[in-house]
């Protein structure tokens, strides 16, 4: 087989995407009417891809496990979407967005894909404004921007704290137009359970109707997987409860390489865990770090007094507060990248400065911003000698306009008013940079099978910068895949309809039915959640924010033993021929139990620290990540061989011809 690097086009970086589009094959509009494409997942990546492919003339089938595409987890994205528009005139450019993204990913991303992402980012904003997405605007009516972590410019476009929702509604509206035209056939409440390979090419999927339990066959000339990330392998994460790895894992087991599974993002600003009763965690947008200052008390006695309720955080004097990010990283302050901010919070809490009962929380304080905005508003209104009360009231209104729904959400969950007292936050699993390996065309190692959005690995290296997930999802769906998929489909214009009554479909359906029957008839004693929680604890304790060789080796053995116990003792109630939430969970957790082992294997093999992958053995004297570029400057793409721990490593060497490879510094 050709090397992975050979599937990436050569040539000057700035012209690569344009030249590539100029030389790939196209499909005649009349021929597009005879070609079918399946899109699995209808979030920002899948929804935008489905709408655009249908607009081009392809016949599209979409699949999602939700009751509507507009319930995809993309809806939960809060803070914004990056684009190199330079509306603020602060020095932003395509190259600077490219540089920030590669640096933010700790030099473990592919230059070509990241530059293309930066290049098309500006088009995304134009597309979404044309769709009617209500981005925030400045006083004069121009689109507003704010800053996110790891950058020195303001390039993030936003719609209050609901950016993902508004962008998804735009993509959903575009999808609905094509559904009404008959170009998209939408299969809601359907879950993909296997991919069908015919003569080495992806030719369809096996899906389960989640309402009736019926197993269905669907054929197409190409399959696009846009099913999101695998953060729920940790059980507790900011992902939706239903978010899963099944579609990605099924194609991995049929030949798609899985790249960098250990590159997982721990988001620094989430509502802390409150007890064993929780089934998910809640994100507080990174945009809050624009105006919120993160701190813990300087003295242990103050920490104890706050924990016991004897001292209110607002009563602690300024000199007794440790704004530790501003202290350690003066250039970027509270807007350091997520992996840096998360480790810094863990370090303070591990040292005994956590401010809640569990000792795992730090403060995110808006009082400085409220007073700053209040004084500015008072001056604007001609009040040059306002009282503190007037200043605070004016400032709170400004903050409410920027973050109102986020503050409201926090108060509903925690029952504390963040306008009056600092938020408590702590890092939590949020996003996965790893995923299915794809080439420049976004094709996996299975011919005719594509992976887009968070489902693939391609753009974020070892750490994603804030507001770049929405950018990648929409870039892939609106502006990359619709071009590149034509290069492959141009060879299928004479193929005709793909039949489903073939031995390959028979075999795939038989395997799905066998797995379902085995789970339904197992008659064990433990619930699915019992195993998911146990897996999550292993993953968090030994594959979480900090990892070490001993812990990872233990994780490998513990996950294997847990998986064996799962198949012996899990109990799945109900029937396979009807709606069955326990069966759905069991099928997903079965895949997580395999992925978890590959995750630990990948983390164990990578003897370095980079981005979200922090090995305790490899750190600087100051506790920062210590990369090993000589031995690990590559994408680790794993080939399935029947057992996760037997997976074979394929390396895609990373070349940096346009960026100087150096140690990340945000000081």
C-alpha cells in the first residue's frame, strides 16, 4: 500500500487548495442525478455536506439517531466560530489563523489541511450571513468579534452564547429545502450499525430503525461519516448523552485507520462534578474567559474558610487572590489554550487550593469586567461621577447582553448568581482531536468512505483552539467535501444503482443481528450504565488530564477485563423489535469498551507530552508539555487487526515547511 504521505498533494501551501480543485475530476450535472451519497450524522458537518451535495444534484440519504437534525450536538456549541476576516483591523490574516491553529495543536496537525481550513474560513461567515444566521453586531451594524484562547487577535464571530444552535438552524434550513425538493431523503431515529464494503469500496450501511427495531439496508456510491467525537468514552463529558463512536468504530473495524485516539480535549471551564448521580457535565463557554478572571485564594486558610462557608469569595481582598493564569502566562493571561488552562487548574487544585467541597474547582470572576464596562457606559451617558452601585448596574447590563444565556444556565444549575459571586469551574472532557484518518480529499483508507467534522482527525493536532470546531465542521461540509468527493464519484457515472441483495449486505446484516441477539439474550445482572461508569472512571483516572506509563498499562488490562465482564454479565432489558434505549446504549458502550483500549495503547506508545496528551514523565521543570519531535512528529494511524491491542501502527510523518517547529510558549 502507498504511504499515507503520498495521498497529500505537493506544491506551494498557499496555492495548494486552488491547484487541487483545478485538477481533480468533476461530475457532469446530468450524471449527478444518478449518484447516491449516504451521510451519517446531521450536525454542522453532516448537515452542511448533505445540503450542499443535494444542491449540486446528488441524491442524498441522511441518518441521525435524534428525532430531528436540529437536535444534533452541534447545537450545544456556545462561544463562536473563527474566521480570518480581520474586521477588527488587529493584524489577522489567513496565515495567522493557520499559524495559531498549528501552534495551538502543538505541531501535531497536517499543514496542508490546516491552511485550507484557514483559507475557506472567511467564506463560511458569508455563507451563514446569507442564510440569516444572527451573528452579533457592533453599534454601527458591522459583525462583531471576540477573542478566544491561544490567539492575540479577535477573530471569533458569535451569536450570544448560542452560536452552534444558530449555525445548525442555518444548515438545517438548507437541508429542509433539499428535502422538500426530494433531493435529500431523511432517516431520523436511525442508527448506523455497520458499513458495507463491496470490492473494496464503501457501498452502503446497515442501520437500525430506533422506533420499530427494524434492521435496514441502504446502498450508495459513497458513504460520509459525520457522527462527531468520542468524548463519552469517559462517561462524564460535556457531550450529549447519545453522542457515541459507533459509526466511526464500525468503519475502523472494516479498514479505516483510526488516528491519534489519545488526543482528547479537556475543556477548562465547565461546571464541576457535584456527585455520583450525574450522567453528564455542562460547558461554560470559553468566551467567558474574555471577561472572566480565573483565580484561587493565595492562602490555604482562606481556601478552607471558603469551602466551609465562613468566607465569601467576594470578601477576599485583591492581594489575597492568585490570578494564576495571569501570573504564569502574562502575554495571554486568561486566554491561554485549553490544554494549558486545564492543567494549570488541576495543578492548583492538586496543591490544595480548590474552592469547593470536593477541592476540584476554581473561580471565574466577572467583577472586574462588570465595573470596567460600567464606568465606560457611565461616561458614554455623561455621568462622570457615578456611584459604585450605578457602575455595577450598568456593567451587568453589558455583560448580560454578551453572555446572558450562559449566566442564566449557570444559575439554574448551581443556584448561585454569577453577577454577584464568582462562578466555580473545573476542567472536563469536551472534544476529541483524534478520529478517523483522512487524506486531503477527506477520504478514509476505505475507498469511497469519507469522514468529516469532529469524526476525522485532520485539523487540530493535539489540541483544538476554541471556536475552531464549528469552523472545521462547516468548512468540511460546505466547501471541501462537495469538491473532493466528485473526484471519486466521477468514476461511478456508469455504475448504476447499487443493489442491496448481495452477499456483502447479507453478511453485514447478519453480523449486526448476531450482536443484537447476543446482547438481548445475555441475561446478565448488571446494567449498561454500570459498565459505562466503570469505563469512564478508568479513562478519567488513567487516561485523563495526566497520564503515566504505569497507569496506562493498568488501564489496558482493566478495560480488557471490563469488556470481558460486559459480554458475560450485562443485562439488556426489553425487545430488539421495538424502541429500546438500553439496547442502544449497550451497542454504543460495546464500541467504547474497544475504543478505550486503543486509546490507552496510543497514549502508552506516545512517549512525549503534546497538547491534550500529557505524560507525567515528559514535562519541563515548570510543568509544561515536553514534546519529542525527533521521535513522535507523526500522525499515529492505527489499523484494526481483530483486537484493539493488536492494532498495527502506520505513521504519517508531519512536515513543517511554512512554520518554524519550536516549543509552544504562551508566556
